[in-house]
C-alpha cells in the first residue's frame, strides 16, 4: 500500500524531468515567441477598434462636407476639357476620405495598430475640408 503522503504529493506535481511525457516550455517552439511579434489571428484591442471607429466617423463627416461643398461650387464652363477636369476632381474629392480609410485598413493590415492609427491621423489632417469651413458663414 502506498504511503498517503506520497499520493497527496503526487497529485500536486505535473511532471518530472524523468517522466517521458514531461515537456519543458523552453523547448516548445510554440511557447517561445519574440516579444515584438504579434499573433496574426489575435483580435484588435478595444482601444484600437474605438480609434478606427472614431476615424471612420470623422471620414464620413468629411465625405458629407466635401459633397456639400462640391455640389454648391460652380465653375463656368468656358472650356469643355476644363469642365470635365473640374467634375472629375469634384468626384475624387468626395470619394477621397472613404478611399483613404479603406486603403489604410487594407494596405496596412499587417502593420502595427499604432502605424495604422498614425496613417488615419495623417489622412484626417490632409483631407480636412477647408473649402466647406471657409465658404460657410457662421452668424
């Protein structure tokens, strides 16, 4: 009959170096990971999702502002080529915020979250609808 102290102690051990099923974590290639490497299947943190949501809403507001500005601006069409050129630029100005948001999320999907958020911040500065702000009268 085994000693009662030995069986209680055995229940608290998870393996020994002499045990054939014992695996040391340092030798397990899955357990060893570089600190800078992130899990490719790991979900975004809640802060990153909130940041992307804020920038998505901001870019939606930018799109509406560019739409309102482009629809009220009028260029007298002296030249047909100039008129076509202005219309194409208006269309691109309206789509630019949505395109920037989509391209940053798609092109930088393997980048760090901080890098993507910095690209979003750069887009918020570059795509700011100055004509909308300057042509409206605040009375």
